[in-house]
C-alpha cells in the first residue's frame, strides 16, 4: 500500500524540501523500517525547492500477518486486500515511521513548528470511498475520489469498493498525519490487532483536538473501537471533557482535559504513580479501578509486587480482565480483581501498603462519604491513601459548562481547593493521618489546576 505527501513552496516555507525537516526524514536518503507484519519504506520521488513529495510504501508479509491467529489456515488469510488497501496496517506504519512528526516538534528547525503549508495527500486504494469527503472535509481538506469500475469490461458489476483518494489543504504536517492515522482505519472498519481499553487513550491523544466536534464522531469511534459500545462511551466522555462539555456517558468514566493535546488522565496516572513510589508502597489497592488504566501502569512497574483492582461494576471488571489477560503470566499473577463497594467494609482490602481513590469520591453521595471514610481509613487502614478529584474552581475555564454545572453526569459534587483541604484535615484528625495536597495538570493562576490530589500518611508510619 502506498501513501504520498506533497508540499509546495510558499512565503512561509520558501523551500518545499523543508517537508523533510518536519517528517524527520532526509529527502536524499531512502529508509526502511521493520514492522510486525512486514516493512515500511520512506523515499522521495521528487524533491525540489518548488515541490517535494514523500512516499510511504508498506510491504505486508501475509505470513507475518496471520502468524499466531487461530484461523484454520483459510486461503483468505493469505489472499486478501490487506497488502494493498489503506487500513490499520498503514496507520500503524504512519505511527511507527512518523511518530515524532505527528507530535509537531522539530528540534532542528523549530521555526517550522506549527507552520501551515499547502499539502496534498494521495492514497490510491481507500475503502468506503463514499465516506471520505464526510470524514476529511470537516477538517479543512478538499477531497477528490476516483472510484473505477470493478471491471471495465463488465460494467454491470458496478463500481469498485475502493477509491483513489486525493486530499488537498493548508494545514500543518502534524495535523495531516494525525488525520490519516485516525481516519484511515475508520474507513477500513477493522484492525489487524486486538482492540483493548488502551485504544481509547490512543485515539484521544491523536484526535482530541478535533474529533469531539466532528459530525461523524460516533461513526468514526464505532469503527475504530471494534464496535465496542463501552469503549465508544468512554471515548465520547473523554473527548467531551477535553472540549469542556459535560457528557452523560454513565458512571465510572474517567475524565480528561487537554494540555497541549495530552489527556489529563495520563497526567493523573503519572501523579498517582509518583506518589505511590515516593511512599515506598509495594502492595496497592485501586478502589474504583474501572477498566484498569491505573492497574496496567502499576503492573508495568515491578516495584509493585501485589496489585488489587476493586470496583462495584462487574462489567467494568470484566472489561479490565480482557485487557489484562494478554499480560505475561508472571505479571498477571501479581493482580487480583475484586467486586467491592467503597462504602461497605471489605476485609479483603486490608493489609495493603496503599489505597488509591482516583476520581472516585465525587461519585459518592455526600451523606455516604462517612461510610467511605470508615471503609478506607478505619477498616482497611493502609499506610498511604492517595485521592484525586476535580477542582470545581477550574470549571469556569470550560466555555460550554453551564454555571454551577458538574463535569460528569454521575458526579454528586465537586470540591473547591478549600473544600478538599477541609475534608482532608477532618479525616486526618479523625483517623490519625497527616495530609498533603498537590496540583495535577496545568495550574491556572486564578482558579488552580483542573485536578487536585491529596496524599494521606498514617501518623504512626510517618
């Protein structure tokens, strides 16, 4: 399969070959990259000051593509359109070969970062040609699609299921690559690899700036997330909070806010992990673990020898198990999943070094908070408790959030920074803990960070 990206010179970009700096690939040198299913080649069919074209050619090895699959050796595994049609195989190659370019950074020529330029993209064989304009048009592309007859000698067979696509627009190179990375697999409607919960984060990272407001958002998400309704609901909620819009995606969905395109969910996980490592914890219970985003991060670090994920939702635990079952047995052995409610005493939660309540307390009715406190700080009584929760003061920075509104339909309340400090002080005094608060995410001089974190440490362990 083939993709070409062409730039032309403009006053902002006097030499079209500056495309090479933005792609981090020199026009005078052909390069080859190994993929799990074959090879990707990058070369420049033309490179002059007026016009420069970079080509990405992906050679798919049919044997590598089906290796490890339980298909019974069907002929269609080896004879199909995968080596030729744009699909997730091409998207993976884009991500592998142009990863730095997709981020928009250019250390060698920082003056080119964020510069828009005339671009032309051509992909000769794209599935669902009737949808191409509906997907790329709203993003600023002019779209031409040539759909040939399936067989010119037999016109009655009708048009081919693929189109020769040409996109033209004035965008940054990073934007163009991210559009292709997300939308080509959507047009294909299938992925050559297992789609797990982490696919939601990948899409939000790549398309968070534009997918939330795209008129075909739901169609794109359904096809890129393997028609898994729970993943689509999570992605809708993440994209909605990234735009500052309240999404009614149901309880248990983790929110996200943009910080130069990086989900707040990722910053939150990093902040919690840093606090757990600082505390010296070896065994950790993630209460309200959902689909296991934090669990995967904990299991990736051998420091944590015992990891417990607890959630009241059986469906969430089942989805977490699907993604985690692909881990090596030695890693999976460190994990236990439990159905449990944070407002009822559960002796199975006791004995851990640390308990995490990441975006959990705001889902509990205020009159039930004392029960949560007794369960965590009284009965389980770990050495460390890490809590994250939204900062209500920051909500004014979301233009679509109505006055006094909450970020999520299932939130029972959202605390200001002083509310959290008062709660932490009261809980610490009642149960014998010291507390320390910290911001998570970009800090606004007036209204503080989007998320606030508090670390409780048992006084007899301090």
